[in-house]
C-alpha cells in the first residue's frame, strides 16, 4: 500500500512543524500551507489522501475551507487539528465534512491514531471531547 499523502494547513508554523515531525515516519507530508486559500489553489494538483487543518486561521476558516474543498470535489478525509474543545466547534466541524477532530493539546497522542482511523473510514475525536456524535 502506498504511503498516504498528507497536506497540513495551519497559520502557526510551530504547530505545523510539530505535526510534520509526528507524521513523517508513517505519512508523506507533501505540502504545508499557512492559509486555506493556498490549499484551495493547490489540492487538485497535489492530490492528497488526507488534509489536516486548523479551524481558526485567516483569511478563511478551516470550516469554510472544508466546505469549499467538498464543493470543489475533494472526497478524502479532513482532520481538524485545533485548540477548540467546545461542542459547538466539534459539531460545526463534522457538519462541514470533517472525519477527525484532534485537539492540539493531544496532538502527540491523538494525531497518528486519527489519521489511521479516518483512512479506514472511521471517525475520530480526541479522547477529552464528548463522544456524543
């Protein structure tokens, strides 16, 4: 099986580098972007298997990014990597098309399991989030 191709999107370069470091052994991080518009312009050429995105970033939120990706024909999983653990954000993310939701505070323990889960067609929520979905 080929190594899954991942794109990272986060306006915080430090978190993006930490995520890349966690993923590099098991995944091919093919690109990283600091804003959603850059991803929207490149995803169809790069053909990622998974998109990992922050929610709160300018000028387009991760939620809007996920909806727009779906409208543009992206059908792969989207995993949000975010600081927001409020149920409203989780619900909005799932409604926008997310397959996974990982809290940045749990990135070390949850990011790899999240990507593996969504690749096998499952949903994933960080363990400290209510599993009421």
